[in-house]
C-alpha cells in the first residue's frame, strides 16, 4: 500500500463537511497514539510553534518558516488545506524556500514507519493521520524548528498534541460556527484551548477588540507569557502578516533581531495560493479568503489597484454565504460570477447592487469567457477553486 492510497481511504471531514463527528470528539485516542510513536521512534523535540486563528494563519505560518530557514534553521511547515496535492501540507524550508516532498520518498517513509503498525492508524481521520505522519516525517528530517498551522480550532485540534513551545494567535473571525461557537468570544476560547503546559509564550495579533483582549488576558494560562503585538498596516495583508511574523520572532529570539530587520518583504517568496497571480493577460489572481472578514479585507485591497474587475466566487455550503455577499455591495465590479458547481454552496438571494452584474454558473466550461476577457479577475472563496481555475487557464492557453 502507498501513502496516498491509505490517506484517501480515511474519513475526510474537509471533503464531506460532516461536522457532526465533533459532537462527541476528544483527543484521547490520538494522544495515546502520539505517546506510542514518541516511545517507539524516540522522537527528539525541536522547537515547535503553533499558529492558530481564523484569518492570517496560513500566510503567517509561511513567513515564520521562511524567515527561520533563511537563518540556516531547517524548518518544517505543516499547513492545510492544499492546492494540488496533500504532499504540500508537510514541507521542509531551507534557505527561505519550501520543498514539496517527493512522492517516492514519502512512500518509502510510509512503508518503514507506518505499515508495520498500520492497524493502529486505520481508525484515524484524514487530518489526524496527516498530523501524526508529519510529526514523524519532520523527526526523520531532523528539523530545528517546526511550524504547525492549526486546522479548524484549537482545543480539539490534532496539532495541539505536538505540544508547541510557542503559540502565535492571529485574527479571530466568524467561521465554522457550528463547531466553534456563534460569537467571536466563543471561537476565541476554543482556539485558546490549544495551549498546553509545555507552552512558554502566547503572541497575539492585536484583535483591536476589548472583549477579546480581556478574554485572552484572563484565560487560565499557567506560566505562559502573553503579549499583544500591534499590527503595522501595509497596502497588502501579506506584507502586514510578514511584518507580524518578523516581530513575533524578534520577541521570541531577540538575538535574531538585527538579521530579521535586514530582511525585506520583497526578498521573501510569497506563499502559494495567497494573492497569487495565475495569469497576466487578463490578470487572474487567486486568494482563499472564505469568510466575510477575509473577503472584505481581500476585495478592498484588490480594489485599491484595480478600478474595475470581475470576481469569481465559490464557497463551500457551510460558509456564511449571505454575510460574504454583503461585503461585495460597494465594490467596482464589472461582473460577479458565482460558482455553484458540485460540492459548492448555492448562494442566497443577491443584494440589489449585485443583481445587475451577477450570474450563477455550475459548469466549468462556462467559466472560459471570464478568463479570456479584458478585465482583471479576482478568484475567492475556497482552496478547491484553485485546481479548477488553474486547469481552465492551462486549457485556454493551449487552445
């Protein structure tokens, strides 16, 4: 059996969106498995940093890994979801550059580390297995640092079991409310649950919300040091999050500060799938923003440099589709294409300002004219759109 074959045989909640499984969920069984692999494989502990939040955690995780690797530290990055292949979820950064592992290498490691005890892993979910597999894979690679981007939450997130030395807390927004809670305060509490006794520092992207600040300050944290880091707002959210990552590392490792300050945003590779330009003529830009706060930030940022553009939007059924649409009313949209293909949500009735420019599409071939027009296109709403759009662009380029 090969790695991807086994992985795809597991229950994938990201795909099914069957969040009912979390009603009785606990980390107890997975914790026992972590204990088993720690004992069997004699895992040596590098420095681990968990990144948790609603918005900004993916790009922050990327920049933390990039910066540390520029200083010569072999750094593992665990993130989700992926754009093209699950192998993107556990990359090793060296000299500021991420390397997607080769499939043959992963298969060999799977054969040696997992197959002998396969029965112990068969009951895991897709995300649980990827988490513990990555934990072992990074150990094999002898990482100096590891960056662990949390999945949905924190208190019950599989990444909690890596026992991070430091936790980086990004922006809180309303997302996955059916699991985490229907207010930002409830969601914040769930995400704070990722803290363990091992953690020494909690660095928080200033929420600029007094109720959240008070909640974080009063959360029982033992001996954990808590600091709020003000955000230096830049023209793009990526540069803002880069500077936040730079500041966070300066606080955790003051000796690195002079070198950190010498590294510019422009000199560090951007994370794939975040404001990524997929085509230049017409310009097609992809970003995975998928909740109202993130959609608002990304579209307004794009509008500053694009006086008129088209928006392709596709969201999964469990997202706040109505809230997302409300963020689009004042944008200078040439057209709004709502993607409602298989596995995606059906958008509700449109606000009046959007009715004249919107169309609903559920066949991939009907998207082609959008990518052959004169106006820039911003693609938002779901990582799953990346593969669809990339394939269509490739096909139109080869026509």
